[in-house]
């Protein structure tokens, strides 16, 4: 059985005003994760959403730091536990 793609949604503020989708980068444990969407949350007016896909190579990484940079500004780091 082949496992599906795992998506992660991140929430914050001040991200939707970025110059372009390409100006937003997410790294997990130092590895780039594809950014699929950056924009307003569909329900909460003041909340921004960032959707990323976890590459299968990250499977089983355990606890790893996630860093988000938008237009050169780094957000607070968070820690994920990837099983």
C-alpha cells in the first residue's frame, strides 16, 4: 500500500502581503518543503494560511524545526514531530 501525500497548514499574520508565492520558503530540518498556497484563511478574516506538502523523504524525521521566511522576514520557528 502506497502512502498518500501529507499536507501541513500553518497559520499566522502578516504573510499574505508577500511579493509572490516564490518569495515564501519553508524549511523543515534544513530541507525545503514545497509551498503550495499562501493567502488569507477562508473563514478567519485576520489570519493568513500557508499550505505545504511534506516530501516522502521526510517520513520518520521525528522532531524537526520548521522555519518560514516571507520576503526575507523570518517567522518564529516551530517544532514538528514527523512520524
